[in-house]
C-alpha cells in the first residue's frame, strides 16, 4: 500500500473502485486513478513490449523486479477494464491492448498461457529490458530521437545500474498530441524489434489452471468491453485447452507441461475456472459455460467444503492425506478461493434462481465474517464478493441471442462499469424459474427487451440500447449532492 517494495494489489484497487461506483465520492476515484496512472506510466510497466512486472522495488513504481507473472497481468487487465468502462481513459485502453498483445506474442503455450517470464538474462537482472543511451540512439536513428529520450526519461548516466528503465513519470503529460504519440509508438516498435534480437529471459512454460482461469476471465471481459471478438475467441480457446489437458470428467488437475499434467486440482483451480466459465457465459450466451461452472462448484461442495466450520479447504478430501488441511480467506498474490467463491456462488444463484447457491454463499460469508475486524486489508476478494451478494444486480435480456437488437442491448450493458452485474440473455420461449425476479418477463412489441433487476425487483421493460446504457451509467451520488 505504501513504502517499498510495492506490489500491485488489483483486489484492493477494485474495492476502492466499487466504493466510488457505490457512493460517487470523488476521493475513491482519485485514489484509483492515481494508482493506475502511476503504474501505467512507471517503470513497472514494460513500455516497449507490454505487460507489468511483478512488483516495484521503490514506492513510485519506477524500478521493477523484472519478472512478469501471468496472474498479475490478468488481474490488472481486468481492473483496468472496469475503470475504463466508466472513464474511457485512453491510457488504460492502450495498456490493456499492449498487455494482451504481449500475452499473445510471448506467453502462449498451444492455446493456453505460460506462468511467467524470468527477471534475469545471463545472470543479470533486467538485462533484456534495460537500455543505454547509445543503444537508444542506434535503434532510433533517423527518427526524432531526442523527443523519445525526453518523454521516456533516458539519461546518459542511466537510472538503474548505469542503464535506463523507460518510464513516463515526470517526462510529459499523457496523451501528447496525436502526431507525437504516433511517433512514439513507431519508436517503441523499433526498440521492440531491436530487443527481440537479444537473448530472451527464460520462460516458465508450465500451464497453471487457476492462473489461466484469471486470464480467461480478463480476456472475456475486455473483449466484451472493447468489442474485440478476437480476445473473446482467445479466451474460449484457452478455456477449451484447459478442459482438454487438465480435465478428467468434472475434476481438474493443477498444472501441465510437455504433455504431462500434475497434481489434483486445488480449490483455487476450480474457483477461477468457474469464474472464467461465468465470464464466457455472459459474453457468448453459450449454456455450456454455465454448465461447467455448476459442475466445478459441485466438486468444490462435495470434496472441499469444511462441514464443521464452513469454507473451502485448499485440498480436496480425496487428495493425499495431510496432518492439517489449510483453509483461509486471505488473498495472497492471487485472490483466494474462499474470497472469490462468494461472488461465484452469488452469480450462480442469480443466473439459476437455485437457492442452494445463495445458501452456500451466505454460509461462506458467515464462516469468515469474524476475520474482518483484524485483517480486512487482506480480504479484498471477500469484500468484493459480499457486494455482489448484497446488490443483487441482474440484467435480463429477453430475445434471440443472435438477433441484432439483442446484441445491441448486451453491448450497452458491457459498455458500463458494473462489477456486480450478472447478465442473462434468454430466448423468448425460455421460461425462467418462478423464483427468478424476471419470471414471466417477455419481449415488448416483438423486440428484444431488457430488464434491470435489483434485489428481486425488476425495472420497466427497456428496448432501446441508449436508454439501457443511460440507466446503467452513473454511480449513486452522495447524500445531499445535487
């Protein structure tokens, strides 16, 4: 949160963002924007090749530990997408596009994604990413080199072990005039071409189920928000790859490398793949994804649930026996299963109206409620899930999924920052369960129709994408504000 070293904490950034959407209080917006802006402009971001490093060794996000982790980039893409949906900040869009570009260029293992890139090359940390001023001059010869050096803080003496970490903090405002940004982009491409001729850092190419689940979720959400079908396709391909190489009926394995899978799946694997399945279901409206989410939650409930105290153990009860089975609600580098499952279970309840999911979500909340007083700072995913439960925001679109008007309504939903959203697109002749708040809702005048349901009560029918977008647009205003 402060001081050095400084690690990205997307779960707490999302918590503050939710606070802004809930209250409209500008200080939350400012906290999120300041944090993301400095990460996006600082040295923790790879301005040449895209992607975020694991952490900064200083408190200003300037000097990275150069290792790149799949999970960091998945979680940061996801939270930046949430913020962009409200602010339309061009910086976040650029970083999302570049980071996904890095992912698809450097991290693919068949249709899945590798775990990490090493910080060292030839035993020297950051060697692949650092630049001397003469190297910059040579690579950018014939372009406006001085302009690049001014913007990216390139100095003859360097900023790290005599060489330069490229960053834009203090160098210039963002964005510069369009022509300047176009020049800088071309110069970054030239530097990337030069860097690709260097020996690359080692890649840990084992595929981890939980980390891939996080990236699938991020790709699906970003693809929907930015109307990029290729990102959604990549998410779907990665999902099917995990099913193929990690799946064994309804069970999952944890890791895969060189054609061999290892270790029965942990609760994190089932949780993050269930979350990925729900994200793809909302984006594609394909029922198979919802079915997979339900299957994996069924496995968690059968093999991982602590019947005595509530909550999910990290290992299943049919795994190799241990003296002690761990069970925690605290997020570490990644969101823990017990935190993230609160939101997964809530969304399954909203999608299916099956009260068993609601009851299990409530039991999970109750199991760890006593921890909030002493360790809330480590419970970002739990608190984010709690808000999903309490808000109960469901958006139901009645209409053929392939119909143009249905897609326009869905696009309007995906264009808004709605972290509590559960989007359900249903065929006109498909009856929802009687306990669902949108039971009996139909198309109006033969047109695909949306209903915004909040805490069990639905809005009047909405057939216009513009009206739907406006209805979902603004956070609540603080009491007393006009």
